[in-house]
């Protein structure tokens, strides 16, 4: 939530928190509200127990065992979030889901130990985000939403200016008629 606030996001305006998806029952941690009623879901629950165990392990064998299990847990997490209907055209979602890794160190650890996990995530349409990369993703979302709003507002203003122009022309015609009548009355 700190990252969301830093990015200028406001709850119930730019995103929803813990809102159950209607008709599906899944409940993403965050749902970002995009233009044209599109949504992007993000899940923040992350399996880092085995990561902690690998750091605290006394022997190399224990470290390797927990590290290996942690990487399996991450792959299982990808599968879990991509089978929860977080990506669902009928629910008007975009074609991917965000998987938040709550710590830069853990994000870097995954990348160092098995970069193919990120590729597997992308193949499954799960995009990994650390706090820093989430900020970048949110900045892109925010810019897109602002540009879309600006475009919609511009189109609305152009339409209103078009209507105003027609009304202004009609007003000038009537004003000209009134002026002519006044002139005729004055001449008479």
C-alpha cells in the first residue's frame, strides 16, 4: 500500500483492495482500475518460508534443500495465481496478472538462482514485481489512465465546442436579424 500511495493511487478510485470477483469467487489482493472498465489483478501473498529457512540453515545441504524448495514454491505460486480467474476476458481483465514479491532481496535471489522462473511467469502471463518494479508498473498504468482521461476529456470538449459553434452561429444570425429590425425601425 505504501508503493501505491507513492505512485499517487487512491483506494476505490484507482484500485480496489481484497474485492471478490463476481461469479468466480476468487479474491485478488489488489485490482487496478484501468480505462474502458478494464482491470488488472495483483496478488501479494508470497511463499518465502523456505527462503528464510535457507538463510538460517546450518549446512550447505540444508541451504540447498530449502533453496530448491523455495524455487518450487515460487513456480507453484505462478500456477496458483494463473488458475484463479485473475485473467478472464469475461470479467474484463487484461491479459496478465501481477505477482508481487515483497522484498528486493528475494526478487534478486530468484533472478540469480533461477531466472527461468521469470520466463515461466511471463509464459503463464504472470508478471513478477518487486517494490521498485511495481512502482514502475504503476507509473505506466497511471500515465496510461491519465492520457486516456485526457483524451476522453479532449473529445468531450471538442464535441462541446462543436455544439457551441453551431449555437453561436445561430445566435449571430438572430442578432443580425434583430439589428436589421432595429435599423429598419430607426429608418421608419
